[in-house]
């Protein structure tokens, strides 16, 4: 780089020459990086030198004033300029004189020319122009500004002005205040990622365990006066030489990944998306090792590094906190022979305690749970724990005292989730539950989980614990009410720990997990009744979700079969709580009010069946009729007015729709039962649950396909469809539609559009249009789903059950519906379940073709073609099914 700069710089310098020099210099840096395999630190340093030279030349060409200075701040200030990062600059100007501007008009013009020169050269600058006083004012208001100024370095200009800035920032930065602000900032940043280091698509800079966690340590260390590097911290004995080398290796690994990611994308992209993981693995020389992809091996390395970064961050920030707050008089108070209180921290009495008595590892968790005044473990304790995991061996696992301590941890009223996450972060949980250790950092390419298996499991436990906390009771009222009355909830936490513990192995993970749960119960002497429940929950943890989302809940036999597998109310409550917690723990985007309603309906139906098996069907019908009449009475309308409505609909209609929906239908249709034009009514579902739409019209064969196309055309997704045909040939179709991008209040704005536009288009009997097209979901590009189509008679043989699994994409439902129209298949009910980029749809259908094997095979073949073909070809394929 030195020879390149010497050769390229000349006395006469223009922005065009600077642009050419920047392009050539960056190209050379990239080539050297890829060819010589130099560390990322060298590239970052040389990139800074290149930009420094260009900025210096631009200054010489545009600025003559000696009163101002140009400073590098932020990452550029600390000489870590990544290929796609902005160049953070501060133009420091002198203090304002009374009644005058800080700089004269000539200097102002020069600054404007300077910034324009930067952009003309192609430099991506982010700049500010401030006086010394303004810098101080902004740094007091904004911790980010203060942090950037701590790393400021002079590029060119007034040295005295820069020295004054360094001095005033140093004098006005209070270490205690700075530490508190950075800890709060870090916590807020971690919360954006739900505190999870093991996101499937992490942010290399901002995620927990990312580069920013390492920066935080060095910033606080700098303010505390203990050094600016890892090896400076060894001098103050805040970190051992071995730990400093580990921190440096972690930083090098993350920097290298971020550099490669910027080069790969050609921009400042810090998210390690699925799109880039395979290519980055290839660049790093990682190859597939069956059954794992190279990208999975890369990500597991990343997760190990992120975990180490988190451990280093915890230990050093606590140690620096003790240093910064050393003026506070803290006298250790003994708790027992092994532990003492040191201020707000739990501290070991001797550094060798975990080696002498490994049971103290679990005891530390229990003491933190039992002493609310203790905030966390001290830095000394954390470091000792970090190095003590090797003592969690077979002897430790078989020790009845340790087994008892583990169960006590789960039974505590506080900090259960925190301690389990802590154990996972420090490798304790994976050493104690060896089957759990196998899934730490394991990715899930099912297109709807956004966490690794271990992180998902702990999210499920966290959700179960959240049901116990009164301040969160409004989130899921039924769950909170049931959890408050559930005896021995630790069984549920264990079910959460074991439900996916066998993921990634050949075979059914539920059955394999059941074996691990059974072994755990035997080792930990769980009561037989609770052991049976735990093992049953692990084996059947998907049962309720599958039944609710893929079965017809209006079918009495469905409820009967489900209830027989559930057995009793305790099993039902436990399974319901685990199911909700499990779905909530897959991704923040998966849960919606439709899933909530389905599961809750199944819960209440099953509870009613368990209480009165013989009279279930009659009591269900009778209770619905009574409830509907009560709701109709609220409109001050006599029941006689609705007699015509009742005569049109039979028991199947009553069982398929809930009382609120039936009452709404009745209220809307009185006076319109003989309407020759379509009646379309819509209403917002409470709590942002989307829009409920009713369509009442003389039946037609392409009605379902047309309605699907209409909603896809306005970017709404159908999640549930109930189709019913009266004895007189009228269709009354109910739909629940969602738009994940619209707020609750915006649903009201679209209701009138749906009611008028859909009714108009149905009345005009417009021809079907090709399904709408859009970009293929990026996850499907890298983890495609092999579509499946299954058609089989239901138990009563009145309907056929069509099950479809495929990658979700715009226009999918319309494409399916139009194929069914083409083959003369009628849809009577549908459940549309989208899990991330995975569609799992169920249709209850009838049609002559379904009983003719050759035509049925043809239907399946055509359906698979629609599901498999990329979007452009899908459009052509779908056109042939249009009327």
C-alpha cells in the first residue's frame, strides 16, 4: 500500500484522479486480501491509510484556513474501516465569538467544497461540522456521539484545536455514567434480537456475541484508564494472556467474516443471511460433511465464537465495573463456606471452589434464585465457572446431590429462564444434559424457525415461564390462567427442554426425545405420574398443533380421537400450554390470532368432551344455539324474525361456525336470503386478527378460486376458509384474511373496499385472471421444499382431504384453486397454514374425479407441476386452467 500511495499521489490532484486512485486502491486491497490470506486487521489498516491519503489530498486542494481540523471518528477513527462502511468524519471548527459565526464565509465555502470533493471522489462520507462546545453538548445528550469522539484522531488541520477536544472529552466523560449508559445501550441492542446469540441469520456487528460486544469492552476500558487493547487489559490483570488471545481470535474471525460479507454483497451488509452463508463457507475452504452442509459447519463455528464473545463481555464488563466503582466500600458477607455476597454480586470464597466441589456450579444458580438482592455473579466467579465446565462429567451427572440441585433450580419461583440461558452460554447445560449438548448451535432449515435448536428450546421454556408472570397475563390470558393453577410446573419446563432435544438425527425426533426424557425421569426420581406426563408431552408435543391446523374441528370424531389421546384435563392443559409456547418460540412472526383461536377452540371443545363424552354433540349444538340467540337478542330483534334463517342452515353449519360468527351472518343476511346479487360483508377481528369476510351468493363452480385471486391481488392472505352450500343452492363462504404489513387501524380502511369491490366483481362474473406473481422467497432459493400432494377420503367418506406442502409464494393459493376448478373439484373447507416460507394447506373437497384413479393421478401430477415450477413458468402453466 505504501508504494501504491507514493506512486499515485501527485502535486496536482483532482477529484477524478482521486476517484481513480480510490477504485484502484480498493481493487488492490481486495486482491491482496484474497491472494495473500492476510488477516482482516491488515486490510482494515491499509484501507484507512488509502482513505487518509485521499482526504489529506482533498484538504490540500480545497482548504487554506488554519483554524479548522478534519477528524476521523467512529470505526474509521480506530482504524477499522471495512470495505462497505461509511467514512465517519468530523470537521472541528473554532468556538463562536460573541455575535459572530464560528467561521467566516470563506472558510464555510471551503468546507462545502471539501465535502463535495469527497463525494466526487466516490467516498461514502458521513460528516458533521461542530464547534468544541457543540461536541461536548452532543456527547452529553447522546452516548453514541460520546463514544465516537473517544476514538477521534486527527487527519489534517489545527492540532491545537484537536488537543483541546481530546482534553475536554476526557474531562467531561464520567466513567461511571459512561459504563451505565453503555450497559443500557447493550441491553437494548440485545433485546432487539431477543437476547439470542444463536439466530439463524445473525448480524455480525449488532447481534449478541457480535463485534459490538467486543467494542463495548474496549470503550469502557479506555474510559476507565485500563487500556485500549486486549493485551493492555492483561497488564491490569483483568484478563489472562490466554483469554486475551481468545478475544483477539474471536475479533479476527468476526472481522474476517464481515470483510468477506461486504466484498460478497458489494455494500455494507452485516447480516449473515442464508443467501451468503454457503458462498462464505466456500471462500473459507469449508466443505460439506454429510449430513451437514458446509454452511452449517460455518455457522456452528460462528455460534461458538459468539458464545465466547458473550462470556468475555460478561466477565470483563463486570471486572471493569468493580474497577470503576472501587470507591464504594464493599465488605464481603459470607453466605456459606463456598460463597459470599460482594455488594450486589455472588462471589466464590476461593478461586478453586468449583474444582474442589463441582456441585457448587449448580449451587451458584440456586443461591442467585433465592437471594433477590444479588444481581449476578462476580467477574471472579464467572471466570472460575468458565474454566470449570470440564468438571461436569459422568461422576457429576450421576451424583444424586447434583440431580437434586438441578430439580431445585427448575422449581424456584424466580430466574429459571435466566439461569438456564446462563448454563447454556457457559456450556454447563450441554455438559449436564449430554443430549442437549448435541443440539447446541444446530441449525434448522425448515423455513420457519429463526433460532438454532438450543435457542428455540430455551425460548419455549422462557414462554412457559412468562405465562407465570402476572404483568404479562394480558398477552395470553388463557395460558396465564391455566399456568397459575398448574401443579408442579417444572414438568412443563422439562417438556420444553426435551421436546426438540433429538432434532437433527435420523428417525422421529419426538420418539427419540421420549427416550431421553424417560431416562432423565429415572435418574432424577421424578414421581411416576409426572414422569408419565413428561414423557407423553415430549412424544406428543406436535399433536395439538397438527390437529388444530390440519383437521376439521367441527367433526365430532376429530375431537373424540384427540380427547382419547389426551386422556384427562391435566394432560390437555399441559399440552395446550406447551403447544402455544412452542409456536411462539419458533419465530416472532409465526404466531397470529388465527392460530390462537384454533388452539383455544380445540382446547375448549376437548375439555367439554372430556367432561361429557356421551352428550358432547347435542350439548355442543344446544349451547351454540343458546349463545347465538343471546347475541341476537342484543340487537333488540325478536327470534321470530330469524326463523327463516334457521330453516336454511342445518347442524353442519352450526358446528362449523362459532356463535359470534353465526349471529353476525344472521344479522347481515336477514332480508337478503333470496338476493340475486352477491352479498359481501366484512368486519375487523379484535386484537389485530385481520378481517373476517362473508360472501353469500348463488353458488358457482369457480367461486373459491375467484375469491382467492381477489385477496391475493390486494396482498391479503387467506388463513381460513369455510364453504357451506344451502339446500337452495346458495353459497355462504367465510374467510379470515390477514395482511402482516398492516396495522390494526388500517384494517378498517380496507373493509369498505372489500365489501364493494368483491361484490361488484362477483356480480359481473368476470373471468378468472392468472395468479399474481412476485419474487421467490429468498429462503426457498437456498432451502427448496419438495412439494407433496396427498388426497384421501376422510373417515366418513363424505369429503376427500387434500393435503399440500410446498414453498410459499405469491399466487400459490390461486394456482391451487384454479387447478381444482379445471378438474371439477369443489372446495368445502380449507385451512391455510403458512410457517415462514413453508405452506401447509388442507382442503376438504368433493368431485367425481377423486374416485377415478387415472384422473386422480392426472390431478396430482398437474398440482405438483404448479407447486414446483418457478414463478414465470407457473404463470404460463396457470393460464391453461382459466375459463
